[in-house]
């Protein structure tokens, strides 16, 4: 079974992508802990009605090549809130495709996962892993916690897209997937909750 070496290499890899509500949690934690953290936009969808870019996912901006929450080789927020992507590492999305149908007003996604060879443990045992891990069930047995975190992340991505599809069909929004121009920006969590206040993500569950 996978055994994390606590080397912190994954906290120095690029692209630490977090969902919209995770960005809000991390901002709150950073403020409490006095850590300076910045985010860049990853996947955004433009709403013509409100003239806003809705940000579904963000990247944590690395500071001198490391995640700002990394202290030595230890994650300073490990017991407070560790992002799903960090919990799923080294089982991470190789590609996330967002698919939409403008007639039916539906947005879906397809995530393709892979075991990252950026991980120290995976690199060390690469040939054995390649020989032994061939099916999804093998991945579940080899990386049970990481697989679970990845599953939670995809459930939440679906939850966001289902809510946005609902708003689109109910004509609260008019989504445009091609316009990336300069405009106002809002995180998807706050945006959805303006219309659907019961849209809540309990981070203790996820
Ligand atoms: S949040 Fe923690 S685990 Fe995730 S990249 Fe930053 S330091 Fe590493
Ligand atoms: S690179 Fe792999 S072994 Fe090192 S801390 Fe990250 S998950 Fe653990």
C-alpha cells in the first residue's frame, strides 16, 4: 500500500487546484494563521446576465516555488483543512474536461485521473507499481484514502455544475463558455448561494 514519505515534494509541484469553497476556507485559515496566500483563476464560466466570470476552480499561487501553507516539509493546515487535491495526491486529475449543451442548458464534466510520478514514493517503486496496479480496484486498494478524496472532489465538482445547470435552465443565468474577457469575477460558491441559499458544502464531510 502507498506510504507517504512526508517529503513535501507535492507541495512544491505546480497546479494546486482547489474548488471555489476551498479557496474561501483557505483564505480564512490564511488570515487566522497570518499566512500570505494568493490564488489565480483556473476554470471560469461567463454569465452574460450579471456580467461576471464565475470561478469554479482556483490555483494556489506558489511562493518561491512552494505552497505558502508549507512549513519545512509539513503542511501547516493538515489538521485544519487540507484541500481535496492534496488529500488525493498522488492520485490526481490528469485532465478535466467541461462539457456543455447550450440547447439543453446542461454542464457536465469528465475527469481523467492518473497516479502522479512526481510523488517520491511512486518514483521509488515505479516499476513494481506499473506491474501491479492495472485496474481501478487496484488503485482503490493501493491508495484508499487518496481514492476517496478524489471521489469526494468529483462529487463536489458535479454538485457545482448541477447547480449552475439548474440556474441556467431556470433563466437566472445565461452562460457563455467562450467569453474570457475582462469583467467582474466571483467565486462559484458565493455566486450559486445568491440564488440558492441552501447550496451548502459541509467541509467536515468533504
Ligand atoms: S495545502 Fe498543505 S498539503 Fe496542500 S500543497 Fe499546501 S502545504 Fe501541501
Ligand atoms: S510527494 Fe508523495 S511521498 Fe512526498 S509528501 Fe507528497 S504524497 Fe507524500
